[in-house]
C-alpha cells in the first residue's frame, strides 16, 4: 500500500472512486508477496502491481467490475493449475489470492 498511497490521496481529492486489490496470500512461487497492492480508479487509471505484470490485466478488470457493481468485493485467485492461468499469463507455478474491494471514505 505504501507504493500507491500518494495516488490514492490524489484521486480521492479529485473525487474519484477507487478499488484496491491486495495480495492476501500466496502458495508456492509467486511474483509478489502478501501486501502487494494495485489501485484502479473510476477513470481507468492504475497504480501499483500485484503480480509484476502476469495477471495485472485480469485484476484491473475485476477492480473495474467492483466499481461498476458487476462484481461483489471478495477474493479472487490465480494459479498455475487453473484453466485461466496461462490465459492471464501466470506461469510461475504458484497461486496468488487477492482481495478486491472499493475503498470507502
């Protein structure tokens, strides 16, 4: 969260709604550890990283869906054994679990 706090404050001050995705657990090899965060605002701007690039697009989509009311806040997971793992680029052999939610003020 330290990496994105300035973006959050700037976006909040400008009236944006913001979703945050945080790595809450990992299994096996993972690109980023627990605590890594990405934030997405309702204008489509993104800051931070949860995977070093391999699942960022899917996480942005999930965060945008939370902001648009198309998805409930909650845990999403990406892992090597999942059918979607290769389609989103997670080939490190591990699994990452992220909690995605809209920030409340």
